C-alpha cells in the first residue's frame, strides 16, 4: 500500500530571477510550467570569452554587484511577452537590452534571451527556512534566503536543517503544481555574496564543508499549475 500524502511544510516565499544573476522578484502567486516559474531566468548576459568556456554566463561570481541590479517586467502577469526594465543600485534605469547596461554588468558582455530559461541544473530550486537559518548561523551572517537564490522557500513542519534532503526522489504537490525532487543542490562561491550589500564572506561556503557543499534541492515540474504563498507542501 502506498503511503498517504503528508503535509511537510508551507510555502513562505516565491521568487523568480528574470535575468540570470540579477536581483530576485518576489511573487505572491505564479504559474509553473515545464520550464519552471513563468519568466524565470529567461535572459542572461554572456561573457566575451564565452566560446571558449563550458559555462558562458556572466554571473555574481564575476561581478558581485549584479545582485543589486533589479529587473522589473512591464507586465508581470505575462512575463514571456513583456519587456524588462533594470534598475541599477545608483538609481539609473535601463531597458534590459540597452548596451550601456551590458557595459555596467561586464565590459564586452552581451545579452541573450533564452526561451526555456538559463538554469545551472534544473528549472526549480527549493530550500527550507531551517536550512537557511542554520547555515547563516554557522557563518555568522544575517539569515537571508536570497543568498541561496531559490525559487521556493519552504517552512518545514519538521523544523530540522536539511530536512529537504529527505524529499529527494519523491514528488511534492504545492497548490496545483507537482514537482519531482531530483537531487541535492551543489553550491558554489555565489552564496558568499550578500544579496543586499554585495559584500562577500567565504565563511558561508565553508559552512557547508561537512555536507560536501550541498544545500537545498533541485526539482523538475511534472504537473504544471499555479502556486501561491502559504500553500501546503505535500509529500506524495
């Protein structure tokens, strides 16, 4: 007999990142399709030496200040058909395809639009509030989930750090969406960057030394639908 569905948490935050490595956009509700959250990482800046690299994208690793550039859809309800304005930390605003913005992101970079999104591994990332709190405590930094750039922040019923690791291989239902939890999330130096100040602290990545650098999980949508804040997270 299959186990009964179990509520394992509640969805506390939803974020999308219209432009890879720029600031997040907080959402109260969103559609989730085969390629993740609608409008997520549909644009990215490409480094001038991209042809000689397996990972061609300009990211926070190269320019920490990218996390303080805030993209905004002209029509948030229709992100795939909407233009984007990017607000720089000094108050200037640019169309996302303005060459002057590309120069600020990185000299010689160029913008690319990717219909199905630019994901390092899989189209959805999830982390728990307990995991964020524990890692930030270890590193003595403010507890801010955006340091880990997830799409979904879940407050678990079982308030243990890294409880989401136990969901790998299972399917979660959140609102009208179901997602398969495929693997633990391997982390890099990007989590060292404070999303508010853009300052770097290597203690954050070091806090994962006992976990082989993993925190949070990656997933793949298996049933498209809509998710909303405060929805139950159900383990199927």
